[in-house]
């Protein structure tokens, strides 16, 4: 899609932590507080009304589990301007939702949400019962985004201006503000080797054209126990929202729940 002139001015960076009412949350409780709440963490510019999020919510209902879905600031129904937000803000949003949730939490992170889930597991280890990643995109800012910027976008980024990216998923371009680039580089998880000792499963499509399968592999090899299952969905794309992929996600979620006990 051809680029069109877009504003390069950068608004003030948003406050680090969300204020009351900033985060749109959908929580369905259960009477069994001993079992983990499924907490779905969506991807970059996705929202809690997406196919995978609603599918996970239905799986939780079928199994008598609590489930929480939410939108990061600047996404979906939450407040905020995406031009003033970055990874640190969305981590703070996710932590605020975890802290408001009672009992153990099973994090289900899709794409960027998998990166945020790892960061949450580092910061709230006592709260996290398990981790399921879907097309994980850890460190995507430094691993993928920076290298994919056009000359125009690189010029904007290097002069602390706003860059914009067109996507096959939306008609309007996505803002790439300096705070996203800076906070993304400051919250890397793949340049460390300390193990996050939590029951986990990673699922990634073999035909993912947006996020390399290698990022999920590196996440498993560097940050998770060696016994962690790694599931390759043959022919699966980045979204993994087709019936075959959703059936695999359901199966792997059940396996993970069984391991958690």
C-alpha cells in the first residue's frame, strides 16, 4: 500500500502506570478460586474481541475456569493514544490486571502478548501457574521492527519523530513512536539465559510470515525449562485463528492445565 503524508509530531509520553478506568477489562469469575484464571494477553494492535481471545474465553467457560481479557492502553476499548505508548506501558497495564486478579493465573500470550507474559512471569513469579504462548514475538521491536523500517521511517526514528507502518491487517497505518522503540529495546528477554521455572507450552505456525518461528525457539531454549513442549502448527500463519489452529490451541491448553493440576 502506498504511503501517504502523515504527521511526524510526537505527543508527550503517557504516564507509566494506568489510572483507574484506563483499562477495559472483561472478567468472568468462577466459584472455584483454587484453579487458575486464564488471562489472555493480546498482540500489537489487537483487542480482546478477537477470535483467539473470545475462543479462549469460551474454553474457560466450558471448563469452569475464570477468564480475563483486557485491552492495553491505546488498544481496543481502553483509553490512551498509541502514539504516546510503548512496551513499558503495556507491561504496566498487564501487571495491573494480574494484580487485580485473585488466585493463580495462567498467562496466554499471543504475539507481543507472549513477550509481555514473559516479563510478567519475571516480575510476579508467585502468581503465575503457567504460560501458553501463541506465535510468540519476544523482543520484536529490536529483532524485527527496527530492521524492517523504510528509509523514511528510519529518518523519522533517528530524529525522534513519529514513524508510521502500513499493515495487511488494517487500512490505517500503525504509529511507531520513539517511546515504542526505546522501551522495546530496554525490555529485551532474549539476551538473558536465566530460566523462568513455570509450566509452559509454545505454539507457532510454520508459515508465519510476520514473526519468525526462530523467536519462539529462542525463547524456549534460553528462558524456559528444557522439557517445555514446542508445538509447530504445520501451515499455520501468524494469527493461528483458523479452525485447525484453534483446535490445536485447545488441545495444548488442556495438556497444560493437566500438568498444572
